[in-house]
């Protein structure tokens, strides 16, 4: 069985494992106050072209989203996001559990528009009863989106401009950031993400690390007392060096981006195989997630040899599934799947 359910099935890239082994018996202070975290943070600031950025390391995506939003929002505020956004559909109410409401806006492609955000902010503050309502206090997007789609540079610049006009922070969930930046559809660079957002994170868990996310605040003032919130939310790892060491390895020589590029190109190969077999895709994501619409017979036939994930029912009653490539996916695995997809051409029902 070859598995394509998600992009964190394997452990970590060998370069990380080697670095963990080499540093295993080092004595370092805990809680992220160690030379490895300091060096990793410096490498990230250079990669972002953001010398004044404040960098922090947390363990996982849901924890990171909840901790960042607890820092950005006042007690009476909520966060605007796409209805398909990860914090709205796939985090078991983690944001609401922290006392803040998720304020979803309609989306079919996973993206928010600048006009949607402007309209939502205007509608709130123009309502005579706005003091009796949850105030939009931040905007959340992910890059790429939950559907693997990509914001264009113009779209992100427009969103950023609206947020700054209204003095509302823009937070970019980067759990799959590398896969988004290395998509053949993307014209954005890491420094653009850093320039246009107020805070974002560089995802490690889904991109070659054992675990870990690197949070980047545009300014140290915005990140004031963030370490208190990391601790409060259970994210201050005693052996914090384990996070720094992993991001040192991922940043070294651009490994993070090379791994993402490889996964994206393999996903393009899968997309091409589905199209060649006459199988429609739910959306052209351009990243490492592929969403074919399969008949029951097709899904059953592929499921005998491959693992993949059910995604959603389409408006016309068909089923879309998700196949993920990852930093560890091999060309041989994709070619094996592509050959099986070719055999589906006559399996319509």
C-alpha cells in the first residue's frame, strides 16, 4: 500500500535526523533560549529579508493558530476568515475554545477577497448596534488555502492594504507555505509574505520536520509578551532546541524550498494523469494537494493499492477525494499511481 492521505506520514528529512543525532548530547538551556533557536531565527530573518522580525517556534499548527490569535485579539474580538478556512472547518473549535469567535465569509475557492474584508468591516462599524456584536479584530488566511489554491501577488497586496487601512492585523497560516511558494502558479516570494502580512508562520510539520512551526511577526512590538502566551497555551517546549535544530536544517541551503518544489512537481504529474484518464478535478490547486472526482468504482479500485482521503460531496452529488504528495514522496510512487490511474479510463461507474 502506497499512502497519499496527507503530507506528514513520514518522520523527517534525513538532514534533520542527522543534525539531531549530532547535537543529541549537547547541553542547552531550555524553552527556546539556546544557540540553535537563535541561529534558526537569524536564518529565517535573512530569508524573509526582514531584519526587525521577531521569530518564535511552536510545535503544531492548531496550537500555533490559537496562540497567535490570542495575541492579536482583544477579548471582545473575533477573526474574519474564509468559510473553508482551516480554523473554521478543521480545528475542533480551538479558536472558540480560547474565547474568540471565528467570523466566516463565503468562499468556494478557499480565498478571501479584499472587497469581502472591507465590506465586513464597514458593515460592522456602520451598524448602530455594533457595540453589542463581536468586533472583527483580525483577518486570517492560509497560503496555500485549505483547497490548495494560491493568492496572486495582486490579491495579497489588496488584502494587506485593506487590513492596514483599517488597522486590523493580517495573519497568514503557513502550515504548507513552501508548497504554496513553490507552486508553478505562484509569483510570490517569502519576502513578499513577510512584507504583506503582520504575522505568518513557516510550517515544518507538513514540510520535512518531525514537528514544528516558525512564527514570524513583522515587528517586535506586535509580538510583545508573545512568549507569555506561548507558555499559557502549552506551547513552550522544555527542550526547545529540538525546534531550532530542525529549522536550522530546513533553512540551510534552501532545503525547505527544494523539498516543496519537488512535491509540487510530483503533484502536477498526478494532476496530469487524472486529466489524461478523463477524470475531472474539483479544483486546480497548483500545490501538493490533488482533488479528483471519482466514481465509487474508481475509488474502490484505487483504494486496493493506495491510501487517499475523502474530501467532499460536489454540488451535483459526486465525490471528491484528496491525494497529497509530500517532501518524502518519490517519483517511483507517483509513477506507480499514475499507471493505476491510467487503468481507470474504462471505470466510469
